[in-house]
C-alpha cells in the first residue's frame, strides 16, 4: 500500500479549506517535517513575498513517524519566509500537539492569504473549519489555551497558538503549544499574527500504526534494553538541558554579557543542579517519551510568582536572560522564562536583544527610555520582556530584533550585535566549538545549534558509544573543539546531513542522533522501515537531509541570500574578555573563510555566490526550484 501525505490547504483570505494528497514518490523525497514544510512553502510562495504580508506561506508539518508509540517522535515543523532573516524560516516544537495533529488526520497544513479578522483552525478527525477568534485576540497563552479547549468542548484537544507578541508581530514571536512548548526560532509566531491566525486546535481519535508491526515490536523491545544501559540519558532526564550550563561554563563556552566573555561567575547559582535542589516542581515529557527532560518550576514570592503551567527555563533561556544579561538569580530567570511563554516569544532572540541593548546603552549608543537596562539588573530584564511583547516605548524598537534595532543607531551599534542573517546566535560559542560556528554561518535559516553535531563529541574516547555511532557516519579523527581543519569541516557537513534528516523525520535530537543520544543512526534506519514500510538505508536518509539543506539554500538564493550572508558577526573575531579558559580567544577571518570554502566544495555550492550549483540541484532532483546561479 502506498504511503501518501494528507495536506490541508487553508486559504485565509477566502476562508476555505481544501484537502489534497501528496503522492508517495514526492513524499519519499520530502518525508515530513522540515523537508516537507520547505517543499510546500517553496512550491506555493512567490519569490519576493513580504514575510509579514498576505503572500507569505506558512506550513505546519509532521512526519510519517509522528504519533507512533516510541520516544522522541512528537515533533512539528513550522516554516515560512522569516520576518527576522528574510530567508527561509524553520522551527521545530515538541509536546503533544504534533502527535495529536497527525491523529487528527493531517500530515501538513498550508496557510495562504490573510484573514480580515482573527480566526483559528479547528481540525478534528479530518474535519477542518475556520472559526472566529476576535474574542481571543489579546489573550495570553494560558488563558487562550483554556478558552479554546472550552470552546471546542474537549479538554484533550491540543492548541498551537500565538500570544500578544505574535499578534503585535514581534519579529521573533513564537508559536506556543501546551503553553510551554515553542516553535521558537525565526519568527513563525509573527507570521501567524500577520495572517490574523490566532491558533490551530487539533483532536484525533485515530493514532497512526506502524507499517510493519512485527518489526516495530522487535525494535521497541530492543530499544527499551538500550535505554536501561545509557547513563547519559538518565542524567539528561534528571537535569534537562539546564544541566549543560555548568559544563559549558567550565569549558569557557558560556556566553556572558552579550557574548563578550565565556565564563560567568554566578553560573553555579542558575544551573540545572541548583534548579533540581530549589525550584523544580516536576519533570514533564512529550508524547510517548520516556526521557522526561522538560523542566516544570514553581515560585511563590512577593512580586515573583511563577505558575508551573509555563514549564521552566531550559539551558538557552537560562543563558540569554541569565549570563548574557549578567543575571544570577534563578527565581527571577524562572519568571523571565514564564513571561516569555506567556507572551509567546523566542527566549534566545529576546534575551540576546536585551543583552545587546544593555551593552549599547552602556556605551552611550542607546536611550532605553527609562527602562533601566543594565547588566546584573534582573528586574530590567522582566520590564524589557513586557515592553517588547507589547511594543511599548523602546520595546517597539527591540521587537525588531537586535540587528534591525542596531541598524537604526549606526555602525558602532551594529558591531555589538551577535547575529547570522539577522537571527541571534544560540548559547554555544563558536570561539570554542569552531565547526558549530561554521554551521551557524552557513545554515539557511540562521544560526542554529541543532543543525550539526557539536565539536566536543570528537574528544570522546575511541571505544565510547559516541565514537562508535559517529563511526557509522564516517571516519573522523579525534580533534580539539577549537580545530577547524578540513577533517572538522567534513565532520560538520556529514552530521549536518544527518541532523537535517532527523528534522525531516520529526525525530527529537535529544533522543535520536549520531553520538550521545538514546538511539543512533542504525536504529533510525530501522525505525523508518518499521514505521513507513520503506526499505531505506542510511545513505538514503543522508540524501534526504542533503536535499532539504539544498532546497532551503535554493529558496534563499531566489531571495538573493548567499555567500555574503554566510558569515559570522564581527564580535566573534575579537578576543573574549573576562576570566576562564577562553579569555583572549577569538576566531580568525582567515580560518573561517578557508573552512567556508572547504564546506562549499563538499556541499556542491558555487564558490563565488554560495548558491547550490546546477549540478547539485540536478543530482538531488531540485531543478524545479529554478535557476540559482
């Protein structure tokens, strides 16, 4: 039986919904998630569309593995032209919404046009309808979630929505589900707001079944045995991503005071261990996942009330509202995290923009209009989050993101920004993890820390699980994280293809991956076969990942985004200050440009433009995208 994809096309201008089927020969090339979403956006959107206009196209997509009873499969990709970067936008979320979306009878939803009034989409067991949402406009996420479930009459419905930040078109607004899970990066919430789409509500009674049940049962039994002997996953479940903060700080890779330093003196006050001992209420999980890495915190103090419905801060959030702003108060950071979720904003870009504003103000380049921004002042972070979400006072400028805000102030302010293609960098420092920095620069949707394996994995012992799994992908020598040789570039390119395939298959990279994760490349191939019935190979999965990478680069090429944007911010080429093992460390322009040229050669990019070559597009069946030379 052929495996096809059901795609709901929602025309918000006309208020209509049409269901189409994607044939198996196309679906196998773009099997869900980020590849399917990018394919549908590129097929549907005309070049030059305003990211915040009616001609932009927003796609939400899951995969043929989403909703199966196995850990790490409940992921949904949101894709559109990004209002933050101007290029392809791509963002994943976890939680229960993705699995429920597939059970509701769809593999992807394509939103075109722009509604005259706020609406939401109600999708249940294949039936879809647009409903008025004017009464929901302006609601924060917790109230919006509650009201929508009451309105559809089902407390088990799942809601993906925007808060006030998305409604106000903050360029880094998020799409929130379960109130505390986010499609955070690239501003997909702003696209929803521009389309006046308040929410997507899903409910289904038909969860998917594996195509090869006996293989699936055999695999899940073996995987259960694997999870019992993986101590790293037990640690990760206990401390979550927050547990990484202390490790990063010890290495000198903890972004501090707007990426000016690599170590934070108060790291021990805000890390995962301290969270477990103090404000952690419980651990939460995503659909069918045994890892339970999600933090849920609770704080009840005068002026500092944190409702556990908003979850808890992860590593990136602790970094960007914490060390990046010089704030070492964990309870206050929990409040900042909850407020960002309440309004619906990416905590990385939001915190990084605030940190940039703090430095710009300290240098006399920015008038914060009474906000009181200063390193170490946690209350000013709280004030800034609200001002940005509601576009009040200086928040209206900061809601544009740090680069656009800086460009209104002049070159000196721009030099303080830490962005790629207009998107703020994540909390893993290229000064220490050099190949990750290369991927930051080249990645089509801006700097992203989940698009390749991290350099530190190459320092694992030769007989370790990490090295054995990496060996399945290629023969990589042991290299220092600060190395950026041709071998390191090959490592980055190869693991980028695998991570790209994981995003396409909707698999969580904290559960499935090429090194420390619970399950490795070999098990990924087995899962795809058991879940879809396709007789696949690792080589086919890598080709799927490579196709998605090049499709996204081809999309950007149509918009004139190429080599000039494949770069790193000036600040990374200046010596780090402060104390710690990376004090005085900097990238060099020469090593970066040499590595970029080596990457282009491996990936089949034109060395002059950075665009995918005609030969590469032809090899991957992407001729339909158009001429990118």
